[in-house]
């Protein structure tokens, strides 16, 4: 405490700030955030870093293994080109829970 008592205000490196504009010129205003906001911000940043890391890993994998990427592309291309069964089932088709009508001895 002796140091403060012996120095004058202009000797201590304190700037005389009289207005808010002067204070903002010297340094940015302090931001006060609540804990939930800080937590959400941290989670978003972690997700962004994870996404960027995954994209970089996939790009490196594609550079190192182009034959596997080509095989995967061909597999999904063929799967998407196969005709899909669209429409209603007829009465003769049994679904996963449908009843299958068996031929009886009378019908033969």
C-alpha cells in the first residue's frame, strides 16, 4: 500500500476517462453472459470443430482410397436405380402379417 500512497494519479498510468466513448476506444465493453448462453456457445463450437475434423478426415480418406469411394458410389447408384415396388398388394400376396390361404383337399 505504500506504493500507492507515494505516487500521484498521473504517475500511476491510469488514464482519465470521462465518457463512455473514451472507454470503448481504449478497450471493448465487457460482455456479461449467463451460464446457459456460455454452455450453448461452447456446445456449438465443439460441434463445429467436430464437423470440420470429420470433413477433413473424410477428404483425406477419399484421397488415399479412391477405389473404395468409387465402389461406394457405384453401390448406391445401382441401389437407387433398381425399380422399387410401389403400389398396393393384391389379395393373393401375403404381407408380413397377412394370412396365406392354403389349398384344401376339396379344391384339388
